C-alpha cells in the first residue's frame, strides 16, 4: 500500500483536493438497505485488474459507471455521503479494443461476462447493464497487464468507532479522502476505508457497519464509504 502526502505538508491541501476529485462518482454498493457506497475509481481499478488477470483477449478502455435509471432509483434508507448516487442498479459503459480473428460479438460477450463477474463477486455491485463500444481493431492479440494500484491515503484508527472498524477482517486501512475517517453526524456514523483484494467489498462494509454499531454507545446507524481496494489484482 502506498501512502499519499501528509495533509500537514505544504501541498497537503492540494493533494487532498486531487484525492477527492480522483474518487469519481460515489456508487451504491449493494442495495438501498446496505448503507454502503464505493468510489468509481476503486470499482474501475478492480474491473481493470480482474480483466487483465484473465490473459489475452479484448482490451478494456475507458470505463464510466452510473445508476442505470436514476428516476427509478429508490431513496437510500441511511444517510449517503455527500454527492453519492442513489442506490439503484448500475450501468457500466466502456470502450474496448479487439482483434479481427474473433467475432466482435463473441469478444464483447466475453468481456461483458468478465465485468459482470468481477462486479458481483469481487465487489458486490448490482449491475443492470454493460454497454461496450469497440473503438479499435488490433492486428495482434495483446498481453493483458494488471495495472498498479492507486495511492491510498491511510488514516490512524482513532476512537471507539475507528478502532472497531479497523479490526474488521478485510479492512486494509481507514482513509480520509472525504474528511476524517470517522464522521459522526446527528443521527448516524459514517466510516471511510479501503478494503483488501481478498475480501468482497460489500461483505467488509456490512461487517464494519455491525462492528461499529455494536461498539458505539447508543448503537447508531452506520454507513460505510469504500474509497479504494488495495491489491485489487489478488484472486479472491
């Protein structure tokens, strides 16, 4: 895991702004009752690493993820992070490159299956649609590579909530991209963290919610924001 610049350094404020913008959209993780969100950057990293680990085949290009039907998405049952999307099924839009020695529909179907499998099994995302656009025909089959994971701004586990969250298996580190690692609101607690690649992100988030609610006095509702998946290329 790589640690970003300290917020106490001269350029710490600029680094923090870049980290926040770099998260992309905050996507619903699981369903309306799960109280979990994950950054688009983390999702794309896992998808790209999962596709890259499968060997030669179609090359994944640009990836964008949003709620498939925002008008039909239900309201979250727990307070979402600022600017988070409503917890409806998602739509993945991506470009791809492929060789002409394999029918393009077959290549696209294989890539679509790989994306759906990774989204469900590695993360716990609810994906309704995968829209792929072929943007380039390649002369030779390229070797897929697993990209390096993005830097993660780690945070110390402080307080009862932070200590409980950090002790949950699958939590790589607490993070503080959106502010403090533990945000205590009037009616809930929100925990920000990074998961490791050996645990499904939704499972970790649900376990953190339970652990923190049990540890904090009054047992308040807890939500979780996953900002990164560390070592996303690891096999689950």
